[in-house]
C-alpha cells in the first residue's frame, strides 16, 4: 500500500511539473511570439522529457499496481497539484467552487485507493 501511494504521488508530481513547465513556456510565447520556443527550447524539451519519462515509469508501475487504482489516483492528484501551482505560482484565481472540486477529487482518490480495505 505504501509503495502504491509513493508511486501515485511521484507520477502526479511528474505530470503536474510537466504541465507547469508548459504553462511557463506558453507565457513566454505570449510575450515574444513563437521566437520564445526557440529561446526557451530547454524548458519545452524538459517538459516533454518529463512527460515521456512519466509514461515509461507508469508502464513499469502498472506491473504491480492495478490500472483501475493507479490511473484515477495519479491523474486526479495531478489535477489538484496543477491547480495549486496555477494559484500559487502563476497567480491564477480559484474560487470556492474550484476548491470544493479539488477537495472532492482528493476524496474520490482516497475512496478509489482504499476500496476493498
């Protein structure tokens, strides 16, 4: 169980990091046009590298963690992590409904992850 939790958190963190890097790059494109992709190629490359590693690692973890547990757990948690990064780092707003939705996602992940126990 502890190994499943650790792998779920690791996968969610990788996915959130990749999407956060893509957001960072997207903001630079708005400032200076497509040239920003060339200037910040390493950020886009890092985001894509993390994304690729994520799926390789995901396939490896699926050898012992059920798909019906792992996929909803790591993608659900990554949604919450991305929302947190958006609010805390990119100064995006999140109202009460968004926070309630995030809380419900966490509850759903916990229910899925602990079913049958």
